[in-house]
C-alpha cells in the first residue's frame, strides 16, 4: 500500500545517510502542510496570532502555545536560542563576567525590604508554600543577587565582581501578546556588576555597553541604542537597545540631524503633557513630568497599570534628569520639599480600575504612617486628577542640537522623529538602590573611620533572549518565510536530494561531507531534507519558510551536468555550481 511505500522510503533514506543530520528525524512540525486554509486560520486563531514573527514561528514549527503568554520551544528554536546565548557567553567572558544560576522561586523577604513586593503590583506572580510563607516567581533578580553577594563580600579586596545568568523570568503582563515578544514567561540574560566606587561602576557600565554593542553587532540585525529612563528598576543612567519595528510597543525618538536617540519617556523629560492616543491603543503606561505655574509638581500617568510607581524630578531646574521613586518611599520628601506647593497626579481614563488602588495605597497607614498622615491632613498637597487627557505635544526637540543652538530661536529647533521599536536590551547604572536596603556592604581600602562599611555600587544589564529571537524574525522575513541571519540560523545549509536514486544519495553524502569538512563554521550546521516522500516543490517551500540561509538541491541538473542548484535565502537568487566551486560562496 501507499503507506508502506512511504515508510520504506523513510527507512531507506535514513539508513543511507547514516549519522548525517536528517530532517526526517527532527521534530519540526511546520504547517505549510495544512493545505486547507480554513484549518490554517483556525490554528492561528487558537494561538491568537496577530503579528508576523509569531505567525512564522508557529508555521515554521519553532514554538507552540501552552497557555496565554507561555510557550514551548521546539528543537529548531532552541538551536537558534543557544546560538544567541553562545554569542553572549563569549562577550561576557571577555569582560570577566562569570555565569551563575539563581533560583526562580524567590522568598518575599528581600522584595519587602526594597519595597518592590508592593511596587511590582500585579505583574508579580505570587504564591505561598505550605507554611503560608510568601514567594514569587522571579520577574528579575536584583534582590536575590544583591543578597547573595552581600552575604559573601566583606572587603574591597573581593570587588569588582560581575555575575550573570541566562534563565526564565515570569511577569504577569497585562497584555501578553505577539508570541515570544511579550510573554508571561520569557528567557532573559541578566548581568549584575558590583564595584567599590561610583567612578568604577561608571567605568564598568561603559565597558558593558561596549560588550552589548558587540553582541548586537554579531547578531547582525540593525539596532538603535536609546537614552532611557530607568523605570521600575531604578538608578541613574540607563540605555535601551531596540530593533525598529512597527510591531514594537515602544517609541524611540531620534534626531535625524545628529542621530541622538532616546526612548519616549526620556525624550519628553520635563515636558508635561504629550502622550497620544497611539500609546493608549498600545495600553502602555507612560509618565510625564512638569511644574505648574503655581509651583506644583505635575506627574501624568497615561495608560494602564503601574500605579504604584511614579517618578520625581531631581530639582525644578535640573538638566532634564529625574530619578525613579517608589510612590510611598520618597513622596514624603517631595511633600516636605519647600520648592513644591504640592503634587498633581493626572491619570487617564484607562486608570479607572486602578484609581482606588492608588488612593488607598497613598493613604494606607500600614505602608508608611508619616506619609499617610501628611496626605490625609493636607488633602490639597496631593491631588489626583482623573479624566480624558489627550494633550497636544509642544513637539520634542533634540537636546544635543537644540542646546548648541541660539536660545529661543525657532530656526534652530531640531525635532525628534518617533519610531516604533522593540526593546531587546536594557542597561541600568543602579548605584546603591539595592545594596543599601539589603545591606550589601564592604570594608573600603581607606576607611574614614574605624569599622566603616560602604554600600556596593551596582549595575544591572538585561537582554530579552526569547524576545530577541522573535524580534530577529520580525525584522528579517519576507512573504516566503523567515530569513535567518547566518549568526543565529538553526542550520546554515539545507541539502534537498530530489529523489532516492543511488547517484543522488551518494552526491548528497559527498556534499554533506564536503561542506562540514571544508569550513569549520559549517560543522553541525548542515541538514539533509531526506523526506523524499514529499515533493521537491513542497520541500523547497518548507525550507524557505524555516529560513536556512542556504538551500542546495541535488536533482535533474546534477544528473545532467554535475551541478548543484544553490538558493540563497536572503536574495532568493539561484545559481548552479560544481562541487569544487561551492567553497567560494562561504569565503
Ligand atoms: P517592556 O517595556 O517591553 O515591558 P521592560 O522594560 O519591562 O520591557 P526590563 O525590566 O527592562 O523589561 O527587562 C529586560 C529585558 O527583558 C527587556 O529589555 C526585554 O528584552 C525583556 N522582557 C521584558 N519583559 C518581557 C516579556 N514580557 N516578554 C519577553 N521579554 C521581555
Ligand atoms: Mg515591562
Ligand atoms: Mg521597557
Ligand atoms: Mg526595560
């Protein structure tokens, strides 16, 4: 029967290629096969697919959905992921960072000491053990690592220290979507650095930025480094690494004149207002700051969530800088600060459900007695405005070009242009934000007084590895499928023997051996699509969908003229080469 023939074919081909990597043995459930369009649509609806990288990762058999924002990674996805990790490992070794692995299940203790048990809000997955002790699934690891290092480091002699890990993180995102781009479980590489002084920490920060540039250069997708705001993580200096993309939920503002880039929050800086309906569609919260005429501090929070997290200006007339605060922790300082007559917090309509949270949080006596007393007795000091805030932008100018220009001259205003972008990496100079509350201290080389201990100066640096995988595909695909950059392709070459004819089989073995022996980089990177029960046309389409940089067909042309039909995925160019000419395309 037909089925038997199919089985026999599989059997024959698998045997004839012995140890060489064959597609028939790989778990690669591509869905090109679903000829029925209705079925295909049904699948995509079930997986809730609304963007191209997600669709391609599903169709190319890289991922499958487990539940909302949670995915299984299949073999080919894992191969690419491992390649990204290898690139990172190498750069980390170059800057003397050591790899560790921290637990994902974390006790609430340290999180309470830094205030993030509360400020992380509902994004934190919380759970209890049988003794009712509170835990969370790590969304990030500042607390855990600071505690670990704080316990072990006693003296300046043990510093500097650089530790990183690659592991899973958990965030109960308000809107998990776009597949791996915004998951509730995702893979992050996170590096933490520990130095003895601010200067040393800054030097470290700059060194890591260079390593990050190298990583992104090696991956090979064009990227933008934006001056960033340090958000919930906190700290003083921060940068974000972005891939520009329509699907991106961030907006990067760039100066076409000098190339200055900043994320939106950072670029808006002191300008109160802005933040358009566009972002509300994306449901991403933004924070803007300003000072009213009667010297009230204005904070506008537009978009969903993150109510427990606001910012304060460093000083009324400082150079566009502000730092992150926990709403409860530092608000007293703002209220006691003579330079302000009070605070106005503007929240838009999307905040309806959380508004009471904000108010009750501010006046919760358990949180901070002093603050709640101030707020309750001086209602006028802090006002929460709630409504439909669609303020018009005054337009944002480039801080570099604009400062070099004549003040108030409209001719020298260089507007920044906005671009949607996917945040792939984020670096923060933390200072002592975590080492202070968690008492991670060391004895300095030259103590000012007996027994002096100083808090360690820290930095933290993240790369969203699973997000990066999807973002690469989002940035590099066409109508036929994924176009992998060679650096992270699951396999670099796919050989497709047209048939099981002995001559073709022998040529396939020879070609495989030639490729894997001639170039060290192709070792383990060549795959034979031995599924000769499937048509050649089908397998070519499948190979384009999965996106191997090179496809090599051994068929009629080989029998006629001894030439291999070579397809370059990126250009979709085809050329016929003899065996001894193939080497040159890899040089
Ligand atoms: P976003 O603004 O997209 O929510 P974030 O600023 O909250 O991200 P960070 O806390 O800076 O994220 O985490 C470091 C990196 O982890 C991010 O730059 C991103 O690449 C990745 N990351 C964060 N959240 C997710 C997620 N839900 N799914 C996949 N990757 C994520
Ligand atoms: Mg986030
Ligand atoms: Mg962000
Ligand atoms: Mg970030």
